[in-house]
C-alpha cells in the first residue's frame, strides 16, 4: 500500500483483506462471466456489459446463498455449476416451450403424411 499518510499495521491489513476480496470478484468475473473477453468500444457498451456481468454474478451468488440456506455444507462456490443452475431455473421454461413447439410441428408433418397415404 502506497500512501502519503502514516498508517498503522491494522489499517494496512484491513485494506489488504478488502483488496483480495475485490481481486477474487474480478477474477471470477473475468474467468466465469467473460469480462476479460468483451469487445465493446463505446462507453455505453462497456457499461452495458459490466451491468450484465454483475447481474449474472449477483444471480449466481444468490443461488449460492440459497444452497447454503437449504442445508448444504459450505465450500467454495463452483461458479460454472451455479451459472448452469441459474440458467435452468430462470430460463429452462424457454427451452421447454421451444421443444414443445418443435414437437407440435413434427406431429403436424406426421399427421399430414398419414392423411396423404390414406
């Protein structure tokens, strides 16, 4: 820590602990939420991407907290697994609707073939 004010060791240690928590957050955002790969060039694009990344992180964190309250033993979160759980919980119905629409289309084609054969 570089500063022009005198600091006691406890303050430096406290800042150090906070720094590692922030570093862990950014490491997670970069590795699991593709923050390190964005190609945004405008200020608005960067802000949008940061908001979406933070929202994804927050949803995964809430899923993790939900697992803890359900009696699971505490361990370091697997962010990939949490992201999959959030995706299935919040967006699973979208895929199910798509499958049902495709199923109906297939059945319509099969029924049409039966009518043509008869």
